[in-house]
């Protein structure tokens, strides 16, 4: 696709990251999530994409690669637009959402996951992964139309969410979210080392 003898442009880097997002989810993650009662598999899978998107954002901010760190914001902004356009095109035949809806949803996910990693309780790696998993669960178990996680509207449904989470006796939802987060971090760590951007 792209030669390794020259740095990727900002557009090429964003396109390559989008392709990576679309190609390497492990089937066992989906099958394990499908076993959880009260969890809608399609919604859970969509939320994995949003979690993956946040992980790319996180990786670009904290990568050890100077070139990726220097260009990370531009790459991320381009990826943001590409992913929003992808979702809008997917929703369009069903009249389920617009480009603006996709932008709003992606922004909300970045803010929610970003808020979790900024909490003092997320200072240790295990605690960070658990915090990420809990944010994922609040979205994955949610019903449409009851507000963003931690909103006043959603607070009225907290008991319902807590009951659903307790039905996940093996903690599958939070565990899978942690695995997706860790797997993407490791993948990107290697990927950034083998690709350059300018």
C-alpha cells in the first residue's frame, strides 16, 4: 500500500490507521460479548470501534516516536473526519444518522474516555484499564435516547445499568474492553516504529 522508504503524509497516515481499525478485531472478542445477557451485540461492536478510536488518540498523544507525536494532532483530526464520514455513509441508507451526528458521538467518546484516564484513581496501569472498561460498559449497556454516561438523564437509569453490569458475572464486558485497549496500544507501538510520518 504505502512504501516504507518514505514518510507517510498526514492523509496517508490517517487512511492507514482507519484501515487498521477496520481489519484486525479478533472474532473471539465479538463472540464473548455475544454471550453477555442484556448486551446488544451490534451496539457492543459499535462501541468497540469507538474505544479503538480513542486508543489511537491516546497512542498519538503518548507515543515515544517524535515524528508521530509532532504530527499526531493533524493525523488524528484527519482520522476523525474519515471515521465520521464512514459512519455517516453507513447510516445514510437507514436514515439513522448524519455526519454531524457521527462527529458529536465521536467527540463524546473522546471526552468520556479522556475523563476516565485523567482521574487520579487511573494512575496505575491496571486501574487505567479498569476505568476504560467501565466507560465502555456504560455505553455498551446503554439504551438509545437516555443521555450520555454520567449525565443527569442517564443517572435516572443508573440502577438499571448496575443491574445489567452485575449480570455479567465473569466481568466479560470490562475485560474485553481492556483487552481491546491494550492490544491496540501494543499494535500501534510497533506500527509507529515501522512507519514514519511527515
